[in-house]
């Protein structure tokens, strides 16, 4: 299974001089937009809400030791990361921190109901999917990459469609309500 370090390696390949803070936000946005665009996680480790915004503990702890690499993730995931880097690289690390702090997944997770801060709590994938699906519907954020589709038979297509409907019911319901 792909991890956030695999994504980080590709980000460091695409942006050799990327700072740790900016890289962590790009890792986060890769996960968030992957959920919005495909309904699937980009990587397996949880995204957590920290003081300077969302990231994964694994990517943060391994930033220095991580070497740039372009062959550690799938072609589909590369297209997601490329879209993220292409859009968010225009922002400074500080602007990305501010941006993530203004968006609901981090705010909802970091700011507890009691008014205290809950650094290190995992951000729910459903919160990310909802936020970035809504942004996409408003025409905000990066442009969704096109994904290559395999040619399959009718029976296999129907089985796949049924599986997708089941897995992505929440996103489909959200889209249908708009």
C-alpha cells in the first residue's frame, strides 16, 4: 500500500527545493483531493491536525531522510500529485498554513468542542472528501486530472459500477443533493 512517504518522495522529485512545511501541505492536499476526485485514499497513513496544519506523522518524521523519487507511486497518483503541485506551488508555505487553517477539516479536528486544541487528532477522510468535493463543485482549487480508463466488457463494467456505487454512496448522495 502507498504511504505518505511515497507521495513525499514524488513531491521532492517534482520540487527539489521544497520546504518541510510546504511539502507537508502538499502531502495533505494530495490525500484530500484524491478523496474528492476518486473517492479513494492516496495513501494509507492518517492525516492529523497539528498546530501548523494537517499532515501525516510518517511524512513529517521522514522528511529529511526521504530522497526524491519518481517511480514509487502509480501513474494515476502521479497525475493527482502533479495537479496539486501545479496549483498549490504558487503559494508560500505560510499561505498554505493559513489556507489549511481556514478550511473545515483542520478547523473541525483541531478545535475541540470544549474550545481547547486537539493537536495530533486524525482528520476524518469524510471531512476531507466533503470539503474538497464542495470546492470542486464551486470551481475552486486545482483542475481534476483526466484518468485513463481501461476498456472492459459489459458484465465486468456492471460489477465495477455496483462496487463504486456502494463505496462512494456518501459522495454520490452529496452530489445528488446539490
